[in-house]
């Protein structure tokens, strides 16, 4: 992504003036952030749903460093799944070949007894991913145990995962990381994220400075073990990214845009966490929301992450996003402005947090397509849906995060739509579509273009019948058109010879 210069900063030079301000902010908010109460996570409790027909703003062309013309992506559309249900998911996962996924592990789980690590479970995951033709990334956490000292304050899920703490011995930690990287390089693992959502206390017990030290040590170990490997940040939470979007616009002197972006981004979360995500109708209320302890912590960890990116300690920026599709354009603008030129952004966690959301398979699928299409059109080269299938035995007791599959592996409408996107994108070049009242993404393979588009106005756009053009709902069998094709708020997949502009040229 190419950072937008601000305050006289030169492109490709040092941090933007805005970034310098954020680093100054870090020092001021650090103490209060560390004294924050229970952290906000991206688990449940979104609020009322907006209209399913709300139009999406068009993605910004080139946001995220759109791949150069002629450069193909293998398959940007993947998923994260429960590896314990591997056999149920294989028939669907074979449709996502060429994509990526990740597995989260912890030092404390692998080496429960000091000096006796057990990698067997991760070995199986690595082998199964390789057999599927899906690239595996690893997320390395410490956990809390003999290696860190202390007692866990947060325990989550059936696996009893805990927060991570700073290792007692950084040299021992580096030895573990080196061993891990050397073990999985032969499986094709090349990307390693350090920790997960460190802005949340239930994931990270240390300070921002501790996190910086940990990533620096891990990066040194990773690169020494495999010079081809890439270091990835923890993936700041979806909520924290939304706060960063609003904060950036406020600091840029765009208070009205900041309020609008906050409202669009958090439309399903407003009021679901009391004062953490309150209603905001004016800049004063927005500033107050950003000043609470948890949101100050969110901004502090965004600042540390971006400093690590600036200093090239970290090679890849990891995005998490679980919000309404109308929040994507402002998020892409933020990423373009706050990510150093040449640093890729990968979305390892994308999904729908929507407690008690509408049980409408078509609307759910349409929204999934709009989110992932905008991200890929904006230059995000990996978009991993989470979860592939929800776990009916989860603590929330409901499907808070929407799956592409039923729990038994049966494909849902959203799953068919994702598979259609993967088929269209595999080994194709990618470019944004923003013309003729339509927005979306185009994939070009040889002389053929496949477009996934929808109307941005809420009305209908008519594509006149053209020779060789097939089209229809995403995930359904495309058919040759005998008449004009109406394109409304629901995404449509078009396939034809020629470039995207020529496919849409008949529209008047």
C-alpha cells in the first residue's frame, strides 16, 4: 500500500505527520491503557441489522497496492477452519485450492513440560493443508505457563486457550521459534504471525513495549531460520481498526467524515458493549468514545504495529474485519494511508459478527460477496473467511459468526458463492470495477474477464444483451443472455471475452 503523505511528508520518506502524532499519543495513553478494565474482544454482541439493501460505497481504486497489470494471483479467497473436523470439510476445501489458511499455536501448549515439545498435532495440520494445495501460515503465541511465569487470567473456549505473557527468557523463546520455522519450512510455511489481537487483554498480558520487544526477537529468529520467511503482525481486532479509521479522520481535520465512518463501520455494534462502542452523532461524542480506556489501548497497539511496519521489523500487515460491507471503503483508505509503500496487507480474519442476525441465506451471501470483493479489489491479496463452518457447541450458544458451511460440512448458499469467486479468481489478474453505476471486482484470465458487480445506487442498472456474455447470481450457473441483464444491489457474476471496460461499455 502506498501511504498518503500528510503534513508535508514526502512519499516513501519517513513516517507521516499523522503517524508521528499517533506515536506521541502512545506515550500519553499507555498508562491508562494498561489500567483498562476487561478488554473488548470481537466476540459477540452486535446490535440491530441495517437494511439488507443499503448500498455500498465504491472501493478506492488501487487501495492496498493493487497488483500490477499482468500479475496473477493464485487464489485470494480462502477460509479458516476447525482442523478437528477436517474430514467433513475436505469436499469443500478442494474448491479453495490455491488459497491460504492459518493455524494458531502456543509455546505453552506445544512444550507443556520444559524440554519436551510435541509438534505432532501441528505436523498433521501442515501435511493436510499441503495435500489440499492450501498454503499454511502459522500464528505463534506464548500462552501462560512455565515459560512465562504467572497465572492465566482469561481462559477461553473448549481448548482452554489463555492470554499470552512475555517470556521469562527471550533467548529460549527464540530457540523455540527457530525450531518451529525450521520444522515447517519444508511444508511450505513461509509466514509467521506473532501473537493475536494484542490490543485485547484476553489475548496479551504485556505492554505495547513488551510486544515490540517480542516481535523484534521473533523476527530475528524467524529470518535466521529461513531467509525466505515473512514476519506478520498480530492482527489488530476488527473493532480496533474501526477506532483507528475514525481517529485518523478526526486528526486529518475531517470530523464529519469521521462520524460518518464510525456510524457505518459500527452500525451492528453500537451500544452492544456499553460505553466501549457508544452511539456517536457528533465529533465531541466521537472524541469521548475514542478516549475511553479500551479504545485508548486499541490506538496504542495500532501505533506500535505501525511503528513495527515502518521499521520493517514486520513484513506483512494482518487485517481482521467482521463488520458491515459499507465500512470497507473507509477501511481501505485507512490502510492505504497508514501502511508503508510495498508492504502487503492480508486479511487473515474476515467474517460477519451478527448476533441474532437475519436468517436469510441470500442476504448473508450477498453481504459476504460484497465484503470480500471490495477487499480484493482494494489490493488485499489474501482474504480468509472465518469460520468455514460454525461450531454449534460454542460458548455463545448461537451462530454469532456466520459460516460458509453447515456444521456438518454441507455447503450453504454463501459457500457456493465463495467457491464461485475462487474459481473466477484462480490464476487471474485482479482489478477494481467502479463505473456505469456499478462497483465490484474483475478477474482476467487470458482473453476472458469475469466481473462480480452490483449497483451502488440501490436502483437497477441494465446491461444490454451482448454476444458471448453470460451472467447471473454469484454461485449459480451462468447462462447466455437473451435479453438485457438487470443488475441491482445483489451481486451478479458476468463472464465474457474482452477487458472489463468493454464488457460494461453497452451500458448507457
